[in-house]
């Protein structure tokens, strides 16, 4: 089981307290959305979970493993970024295979995993293309396939659809939901888009000013906002 326990995680940059004692418990295989306005600390929290940034204090556990002190590659966490972090000079195949090669997985396993995840993300007929030649949506499919190929316990996604146009965003959102619900990955998905949060999340953590204001299922967040901020941000003021 890979429940995630985020316990009193704080982050300061100089004198600025960016995260103020964040506490969240996420159940194995749950889809949790971190929702909040720009600058509230969503990306910082995600980067701390991934090990790309160090917390000032607090503990992060996955199952019974304390992961704080582990290097990013030992955390069994994969991350998808907003700006399609794919390598333009590599083929789609090599982009998806990248993490698996770093991990020194067998060639047979790499062939199988790349094919499998490319099919899942509907880019199986693009494997020999250079990713620099793809559209934004296709590149983001590559980024998701690359993350899933690692079979992470936890998948972190930081505004993965925000660079796509509205129609594509809707299409990809529905697809991501289907793919991730069918996988056994626990997902933490960051967005500032209320509608996106409502349609994707099992539970939503509404963040503001480095704190979680409310953590609950979408219907509760909508009908019983815990604070004035949550109500106005969701568009249903108390
Ligand atoms: P969000 O993803 O919710 O938009 P971020 O986590 O990116 O918010 O940023 C939260 C706050 O922390 C912002 O005010 C940002 O300017 C600040 N911040 C982020 N990274 C750093 C850093 N490396 N040094 C100083 N301040 C930072
Ligand atoms: Mg951000």
C-alpha cells in the first residue's frame, strides 16, 4: 500500500514562509487535486514531494517509508511538468524510454513498456518521430507516457494541460482521467482551474497562502466551503 502522509511540511525561502505546516493524507490509488491561485505554493509542495526541493521541516511518508531523505530516483515518484519537458532531439520512443534506460531496465522490458504506454496515450504511431516535431498536445502525451512507463507509486502532475488550447484541454482531461483511473497509481494533480479540479478529483485540497484551507470530496467543497476563500474561489460563496 502506498498511502501518502504529508506531515507538518514547511518551506521557507529566506524570510518568506511559502508553506505553512501542510498536512494531507492521500489514500493509495486516490486522485487528489491541489487547487489554488497562482503563487499559493502548489508547485513548491509538489517539488518537495518529488525531492526536487528540500522542505524546511516536516515529514513525508509513502506507506511506511519515510521518503524525505531519499534522492528523487529512489522515491518511486514520477512527475509531469506544465511545459512538456520532452527532449526535442530524441525520438518519441527514446523520450519514453529515458527513465527506464537510466534505471538500467532490460531492453525487453523497455520495448514492452514503451509500446504499452504509447498505446495507452495514443501515440503508438509516433514512436519514430522526433518529439520536437510534435504538437503541444502530442508532446504532453509523450510526457505522460514517460512518467507512466516508470510504473511509479505516485504520479505528480503540475498543471499538465494549462499550455493547451481549451478544446484540447477538455479532450486530454477526459483521457487522463480514464487512463489514471485504470492504473494503480496514486495521483496528485496541481491546477488553478476549479472546473478541472471538480471533474478530475476524488478529493480536492484547496490551497491559499501556503496553507490547505479545505480537504474534501468535490461535492463537499462545492456545497460546504469551509472558508470564505474556498467559497469564492470555487464560485459558490457561503
Ligand atoms: P504556485 O505553483 O501555487 O503558483 P509556487 O509554489 O510556484 O506557487 O510559488 C509559491 C511562492 O513561492 C511564490 O510567491 C514564489 O514566488 C515563491 N518561490 C517559489 N520558488 C522560490 C524560490 N526558489 N525562491 C524564492 N521564492 C520562491
Ligand atoms: Mg505552479
